[in-house]
């Protein structure tokens, strides 16, 4: 009688323990019948495999203990949770199905994907090294990002631009739009015919304007001289006029002198006749 009571108590204890554990973790999640009872194909999250096959699926998987976890459905053992060590900081605590999630303090970066360690965060003008520290970008390279590899300077500017300043460890070369000039040193010779055309045109227009101006001036002077000759008479006789006047004067003189001589002779004749008549 006592033996039966002890067995009943033992069975009740096992059942109570199983139900309590199942409420928290629930043992095996996927199983199939077998000659041994059932066989587990996947444990529930946070459980590790105890036995692949057995009479009860609830006893095939057991939850991980404190500070341990497993993220594999058929892992035979649980793994110890990671501890965040300075300069690491804990982002998410560990549980039976996931490891601890760590991060890094400001000024540091995770050294790998799992962030199991931290390294110095490289600033602009630097790049990380294999020794988990930073170095200045070598000559001819630059880095304008945080914690990344240095990149080489550009060898030339885009088309239509020229180099204004060389690069440094923080930035690439500086480019600026090229200004087209008429300097002979320029490589763009296509502008020379245009310049020659405009220069020749300007010279031709200037020559035409000067010719028209000189022609206008000469014509204006001729018209002025003609008008002066028609409207006014010279007060001083010319040499030709003086000659004509002298000739006319001489002719006049030669015309009147004979008459005077004739008149004188007639007078004398008349005087002689009268004297003769008086004598007679």
C-alpha cells in the first residue's frame, strides 16, 4: 500500500514538473511516431535536445539554464551568454533563445558583425587598420566619410572644368568651370576665325566711315567757295582787269587827242583866214 502511494506521488511530481516546464518552454515542437515512441525533429525556442527519440515528446528537449542560450533547434547543448565589456555597452539582454546584444560607446565602433569587441572610430581624413586603430590617409588619397577606407584623388576634372586646387586627406581635388579666353596659349583655336572676321569687319566699317567723312568735307568746301564767288565781288581788281582798264583808258586818250589837235589847227586856220581877210 505504501509502495503504491509512493509511486503515485512520483508520477504526480513528474507530471507537475512536465506541465510546469511545458508552460514556459514546451519541450519538443515537431515530432513523429516511431518504434521507440516519438522522435523529435525540432525543439522549441530556448530548448536544447536531450534525446532524439523516446516515449514522451515533452522530455526530448530541455530549456537552457540561466545565462545560457541556443538559437539552433537541435543543439545538444546551450551556449553561455556574451558579457559586454567596456567600451562595450549592453543593448539587449540575453535570454534562452538569443545571445546578448552589445554595442560600443561613442567614439568607438564594433569590430565585427556580432560586435564581440570595439575599435576606435576613425574620423574624416583617416582610415582603420588591421591593428584596430586609425591612420592618416596616405598622400594622394582622401576620406570624407566616418570610419571608412581612403580613396585616391581624381586624376582630372569633368569636361569643361579645370583644377582649382589639389586634394588633401579630407577632400578630393577642387574643380572649377573653365573660362574661355583669346590668349594665344589657349588650346581652343576654333575662336580665331571668328575674331578675325569681327576685326576685319570693324576695320572695313571704320575705313568707309572715314572716306564718307572726307568726301563730305571736300564737297562742303567746294559749295562754300562757289557761293562766295557768286554773292560777293572783289574790291581789288585783278591783274587782268587792271590791264583791260589801262587799254581802254589809252584808247580813250588817243581818240580825244586828234580832235584837240584838229580843233587847234582849225582854230589856227580860221584865225589865219580872218587875219587874211582883215589884211585884204
